C-alpha cells in the first residue's frame, strides 16, 4: 500500500499598509517580498502561502478570511491616528476580526501594532520623546522574557508615533526609555489563559495556542541594509536630525533579533514549531 505524504501549508494574509520607499524596493522588493524573507528565514522548513492585500490604496480585503491562520499588518509612513477612510475601515475590520474570529491570529508590526491597538481602544499619538531609529535594545517584562527567551530584545526601529497605553486585557512585552509600549500579546477572550488571575506560564504549550494577538512596535522584517537606505533618505529630506542618524549608524552592526527570535515567535504563535 502506497502512503501519500501531503505537505500542508500555513496560509497567511498580509495587509499592505504602504509600500517601501523606492531605494528599498530596488534591492529588497515590496513588502510581500520583505515579509516572505522574514518568514522563510525564520523557519526554512515551513511551507507557507502569503497572500497580499493592498488595504491602503486599493482597500482590498479577503473574500474568505476564514481560510487564513493569521493576518499580518505591515508598517506604514502614515500615522495611525489620522482620520482617513482607509485607516478607519482597517481599524473597523481588525476590531471585527478580534471580536468574532478568535481562531485567526493577528500580528501587528509598527503601524500594524498601532492599528490593532486603536481597534482595541487605545490611543495613538506622536511621541514627544522623538524618533526611535535603528537597532534598539528593548527591556522585556516577565511575559516578554517568556515569549522571547531573553532579558533584552534587539529590534530595528523606524517610528515616532506610539501607543502610550497597552490595550485592556493585553500583556506588555517590553519598553524603552523613549517608547514605553514596545508590543504586547492578548489571549483569546474566554480562554483559560485569558481568565487566569495572573499571566500564565508560557512553558505550557496550550498558553501559546491561546495567544490571539501579537504586536511589536519595531520592525523584525527590516535588515541592516533596509534601515541604512531609510536613514539616508530621511536624513536627506530633513526628517531625521544628525543625532538620531549618528546613533542609528553607530548601532548598525549590533545583533538584530528580527529573524532569529521574533520571526520564530511569530511562527510559534501561528502553531508552527521552529528549530
């Protein structure tokens, strides 16, 4: 008797909230290519399908969202607090998914983190402390240490807006001196993990299954070369001052935990064990 081994794929939706600047697209491609590289490099043996939806310019959304195990929201040069039609619709859509489809994981990156936060009731504002740019050490909470398996997480940053307050029922992962909310997790409402009086131990595999939402303010998908191009461009147009630019370049060769740590965590939340 012949046994057929059928490879199953993880199917993900990528909500494109912007396009990379031209200098980045020339070498690294669009955000679909950049996030595909993050996912592939963090779990080379995992077969996945990543379907892009342009939610900004085309307002594209899945006809059948239930086919997806997760939705990834990308970064954007837009501000998540802007009263724009596409942003308001995106927030409404994400709020509906968070409320009515707990089996679909929501993964938010930078602007995506901010949109999910607003959908959950938090406020997004410009950070009076200024920009965070380049490799930045994030001090982790107890939950963050359990999630990432470290005390400090090094992640690429490129933002000025932020979410000062963690949304209700969410668990903060880490902070910096500039940005107190560097991301969080939320458990599926009504799950044993959500009902626990104190954050449950992530040594229990079921607790990982109960994670519905995962966000980071930084950019695990950004490489050294991507950030270098963005720093050059934003220095040239006066967006970033010399102090920010110098600091980002001095830290350019620091360890980047985007692929080796954060990417693997994303896969684990999606139910895929990585080596």
